[in-house]
């Protein structure tokens, strides 16, 4: 549904694709009759009044959300953002995409977006205070935070990154370990687990590989060709 114009811009024909949800400020130009309206990811608000760990989680959950706009009508819209590289993720056969809101450029309306806990993705965070602290510590290292954006359904999405992307197949007999800051997104049933290679013996000698992200399960992991955060 999306078409790459070059490695930094995509276009989409609304008459063929239907309404498109994109982060605010991503529209570069369009032709035809197009209407833009504000759009909100379900579950991204309403938690500000909570206290304690729940309140901290609520504030981080709100921080995960990027303001989005929905485009509909009869025209072709071109999207890009800050000169970042783009990658089209095809979920026309159905599936699940997990990606940071800051890395999500646009997606078709057939994909239902929600904000979920990264501990559910990692499978090892646990609940309560311990799970929240583990997710927060993992997020501080990887730059992902305690929450991430989940897209489920049929359609396609566009993600953002530095230096282009590599799609890595993950299978039960083929786990993959990646640099946490190069990790961009995952499709399918992927579990991630942050692992430290730092010990008192090698402290200060591990360079940029002090933390590694183990990816297991069944699906695809997208890695950007850079450790630069968005």
C-alpha cells in the first residue's frame, strides 16, 4: 500500500489504501482532495491521576505516544520525517508489529494500535514494583522505555531509523542477539531479554557490547544500521 519514493520518503494512494494514520508533521506534500484530522492511539491517556508505580507507568505510557493525524480522501500523500531512513513493513496477511512510537512514521487504519508494556514482550519482567523497575532499567539502556507501541491486524506500516534496516529472521532454533540500541522493531511472536556482559573482571573493557538483546521466538527483527537513537 505504501510505495518507497526513495530511502527517506514513501507515498500512498488513499483511494487504494484507505485512511492512513501518521505522526504529526510527517506529511511532506499531497495531490488530490485529502482531509487531515487529529487521531489518538487508544490507551495512551487517562493515567495521569494514578500514584506510585502505576503513576510512573502512566506518565511513561503517555510519553510513548506520539501525536498522530489521520488522512483520508481521494489523493496521494507523501510522508517522511527529519530525513530519516524508511522501511515498509508488510502485514497484509495479518500479524503483530512492535515498535517505539518515535520510530513509527505511518500505518494503514486496518492496523489497530495500542500501547503495551515492554515486560510483556520480554516475558521476564514480572509484575508489580520489580517488573516496573526491571522494565525501566532495560529501557534506560536500550532507549525503548517501559512501554512500546503494538500494531495488530492486516495492513502495512512504515518505520524510521538511521542508516537503513536489516530484516533478521528469528526461529525457535535460530535465536539472534543484537545491539539494544540498533534494535528497531519486531514482527511476530518475538521475546526480548536484555543481558549484561559486564562483570568486575572485564568492567571498562567491553566497549559498546556491554549490553546485548537476546531475541527468541518466531518472527522478524528489524535492526537499523546505526546505534544512534531517534
